[in-house]
C-alpha cells in the first residue's frame, strides 16, 4: 500500500516528469491511476498541467511522430496506432501526420528495404518481394509506399 499523496505532491511530481521529457495527458492520468489518486484530484492536476503547458498533446504528438519516424523507422500506420493507444485525439494525429512529407517516408523505407533484402532468403523474385512487403507493412508502411520503393 502506497502512502497517499497530496494534490500538490502529485502536481509537483508530474510537472517535474514533464519538464524532463514530453508526456501526453493519457500517460499522466495512467500514472495517477497507478498511484491511486482520486478522480477529482486527477482532473484538477491534469487541468493545471495543461494550463501551465507541462502537458500539450499536440506538442507531444509532433515529437512522438518525429522520433518514431526518424529513429525507429516506423511508417505512418504504426505511428498512428501507437498514438491511438495513448488516447491522442484523431484530429491531432491526422493533422500532425499530414505535416510529414511523403518523401520522408520513402527516404526511410528505401534503406530499410535494401538492408532487409540482404538478409532474406527466397527462391524467387516474387517470394523475395512478398517477404519485403510483409516486413515493411509490419513496420507501419502502406502497401502503396512499399510498392513504390520495390517498383512493383
């Protein structure tokens, strides 16, 4: 059993967390739920975090999209799914993903496929392309994007 935190302590802990990295409303709510903070207190703390700009779902979404595409080499679908799981409003997800240049996806996908091609064993060109397609789609790229890169 955890000792109960005051509203101030909860706000202080979460604002310190948000000051060091981007977090979304959902993550903060989940943390408070695990700490067994009453719902009314959760609401007030979230309100203060948003008002003081510690939490901004749109800013979080931008950073998340940028990082997952650039560093994790994820495609749009996988990013979308992850943000959906974090309860980011669809309007924000769509707006932020629209800002990503489609050429950026292809610049990430090309080397990803080229590197994967070297490690895949296949009996035919068709089988190779299907394995590459499955790999890239699993990474969150659309079938169309993969076809463009594979020149199918």
